[in-house]
């Protein structure tokens, strides 16, 4: 996992949708946007229960496709998020959650200073196809 999360080798999981289709048929993707910075900080999934729970609690709650259970983002680390708005796309098959971090940032990984960071902390170098860490 450390190499996947911190390494420079590009290892995209193009089979993700097929994997979740086998276990979690009733989910849609959610782009999660920081209300203050406008950054997209995470892509997750919700089912009907997760969406209702998120709206009722005003907290970023998703459906974990790997554990097949409700997942309150940051509950373990303390990096939870206030849910401010939910936008629905024209085909009603994806959402955008606008959130505000209650503390820190969103990712379970930390930079070298031990600070939480945005989940999109690496970018693809177009010449080498290696990942470059922009928040080491």
C-alpha cells in the first residue's frame, strides 16, 4: 500500500468500476469539493442509505465499496467534513458534495510534516509517465 500511495510508479486501477459492480450494484459516484478552495478533494460512492445519512447528519458519509458498509470520511482520523450542499447532475447518476473540513484536510495519508493533505497530491509527468508528489 505504501508504494501505491507514496511511490512514483503510475498504477491506475482501471478495473475499479467492474470490481464495485460485483459487490455494490446500487451506488453512484460523488465528487467531493472543498467549499473554501473549490478543489476536488475526493471521489467516492453513495447508495441511498449513505446519501440519506449524509443529508440527515450534515456530514460527509459515503458507501465503502471495499468494505461494503457506511463510511463516515475521517471518523477514525478525526478529519471529518461538514456537508454544505449536494448537487445532482443532469442524468441523475452522479453527485457533487460541497464540504468544509472540520479539521485538517481529507486524505488518510500525511505529508512529511505529518499534516493531512488533499487526496490528489500527485500529478502525472507527461514526459516520463511517473507520478510527481506536489505535497511530499
